C-alpha cells in the first residue's frame, strides 16, 4: 500500500497561510480605514504591551483625529475586527482588578501581532513618502566597497578573520547596501511616474531636465565607477564564503540556537540577519555582476537612465511642435471642460461646434439598401450604415466623374464553381449507388463518409415524415413509440429509404468516421425506378 503524499497537505497549508497573511491587509481598504489606522498606530507606539479598550480610547483622544470620537462599544467592535483579520491578538495576561466594574472594563485586552506591526509600519512609510522624490544614497556605495575590501583582506590573511569583527562588518555592509538599493528603486519609480506625464509646463520641464542631466548622470557615473571594484572584491571573497559563514554560525547562532519549544510558532521558520545566508551574498553579487546572462542591476540602471533621457527628448519634441507656443494645452482643456460643465444644453452644442467643428447630423438623401427595412424609431447611432459615394462625401456633388470602369470578367470563376458543383453531384450519385448496393448488408460493409452522410440525411427526413403510435404490447411499451410509414426519397439521385420498427432488431452502420447502431429500426434502400417492382414483390410475399 502506498503512503499518502505529503505534498498536497503542505501545499494547502501554504495557501492557507498566504490567505491569512493577505487578509491582514483588509483594514487598509475597509470603509473605516482611517479609524483602523489610528488604532494600529496606538499599538505600534508601544513595545510588547497589552492595552484594554479604556487605554486605547484615552490615547486616541489625546492624539485626536477620526478615531477620537469613538465610544467604548464601537471601539471594542473595531478591535475585535482587527483580531479577526490577524492584526491584533487577544492578550493572555492576568487582569488585576479591585472591583467588578474595573474587571469588566479591563478584561478585554489586546496586543500587537508581528504581521500587523509589519503591515502598519509599511503603510505609514508609504503614506509619508508616496509622493516625494527620495534621494539616492550613493555615498553608501563607497562604504560598501570599503567594507568588502576590508573583509576580503581579513579573510584571506594569515589566521583568517576574527568572527565577531567579520560579523559586524557583514551586518554593516548589508544594511548599507539595502538602504542604497531601496533608494535607487524608489527614485527611479518616481522618475518614471514623472516622465509619464504629458502636461509639463515650462518650469516643470526645466526642473526635470536639470534633474536628469545632472543628478541622474552623477548617480549612473558613480555606480558605473564602483561596480567593477565591488564585483572584484566579491570574486576574491567568494571561494572563502562557505567556510566564513560556518565559522560565524559556530560563533553566534542567533535564534537558531534557541530550542524549538521556546520559539513557539516560529520554530519552523527563522528569518536570519542579512548576510548570514549564502543566498544573501548571491543577491549582492548579482546586483553588480551578470551571472545568469540577463544583465546585472547595474546594466538595468544604465538602461533605465537611457529610457528616461529618451522620454525627456520626446517631451521636448512634443512641446516644440505646439503651434500655440504653450508648453501644454492642459490649462486650455480644463477651461473648456469648465465651460461645458456650466453651459446649458443649447450652449453646449454651440461650444462643441466652435471647439471641435462637430455639427449636427445632416440628411444626405441616400436611401438604404432595398433588402434592409429599418423602422422609423431606429436611432441613426445604432442603425445600419449607408454607403456614401466618394464624390458626394468629398465634393458634395452627385455627378459621376471619369470614365466608367470595365465590367469585370467572371467567366473563370463561373467555370470553377460549375466544376465544383459537378464534382459534388457526382460524389452524391456515387454515394447513392453505394447505398443501393449495400442495402440489407449494412452490418457487413463499411460505408464511405459520403455514403453515411447521405444515409443520415435520408433517415432524418424519413423520421420527420413518420407517423408515431404507442405500441400495445409490453415490448412496444418498452420501446415507447413505433414508427409507421417512415420513408424518404431523392428523385435526382434515384434512391428511396424505408424505415420499419422491428422489435429486438438493430441496424449497425459501419463507416470510416465510426459506427452507428439504430436499435429497433430496419433500413432498406432501393432505387426509385425499381420501387414498383419492390412493392409488387413485397405484396406477393
């Protein structure tokens, strides 16, 4: 017996964990988002503290804002909802109260969860710096270079690096590199947002031109200058990294040295400090060196700078092509929109004619096609389109100009169509001949696709013309209805199909496309010219 696979439960558990973590973001989009954010800021302002409803309410009133006017019951509802989303946790601390009323006020206490604290911290950072231009901390790149060279010198030196000194250097340079990389991403995201605008006036354009030509160029040059030095230091340090990381783990294990039972829920996963795993060093090396053939982050930085300059030039060309001499028509369009908003319907039509040349619909007196009956209530917007001649559309004249074009010769097309019709008729005659010869022996002969198609066509017509009666015997009741007088014929092909209901009999039609079994039906195919002979023989028998 095979053991059940553990992949499905682990995958399900991973999906459930991801769903729970994503649910913790729900308070940022709830209708009461401002109140929830104010409550979360109260908890984020404390460290490992549990707060009751009166404590939270007191701090909200001291801070002010949208949540300051919440009563105790509404605030308790908001706190319970944050607990359901996973941002807060119910406290397990013992409540000490001198009276029953004090116990009732303080029995519901809450504390901040790790996930809730992380989300609120990111939300506050986003709200504080979403619309600002963040400076690139390019000076940190020089510190990263210096730290890597000093670490490489100590590692390859006699006796190796001292563990505590190496640990301090690694932590410092990874913090510096993370700050530099984050500032680069934020700045270029802001730059792309600015360059996507098409309403820059002269002052804004001048400012962004100086920003690109001076600031971005300085950043790119600094990164291009220091990237080869950092890559060389990493190449020198790379063979010694596995041994160095093992030495650091032996010196200080951090949370990995704590027994799993003491770590609780975090026993399965521990997020280590940056630089303590080989994957961190691979990410650092991939930022400055092309390891996978897709370009390094330094190469992407150069490409982004080139695209930014191209966008700046595109904006410059657009503004130079402006016929009015203005850098942007945004103000004019806003003024026109204000006129439309304040105008009456009659004045709005006049404004549209003056601004865009959009006159009302004009009747040109061209009737629609003869086979198109359009009701009078049909709008011209949704009605069929009438083809307007070029002379009338461009010159407003109905007179025909130029020599009439020669009539196109369709003789070759007619010959091809006639030949195709003859071939199709010949194939149907061959199929009819095949059915006549196979009548009574369908189970032993494999029909062609054309013959089976013709037989099914005749069968559908015969069943449509048949008379149905409910059978009287038990077997007939089981069959449901019996077929009487079911027949069809094709005079042009000279073939006739007769269908009879026979209890316990089945007709098997074998063809290249598959087999068809007709239960309770007997098929007979004869020529139309031989019908009298067939009926005479049937009456004599």
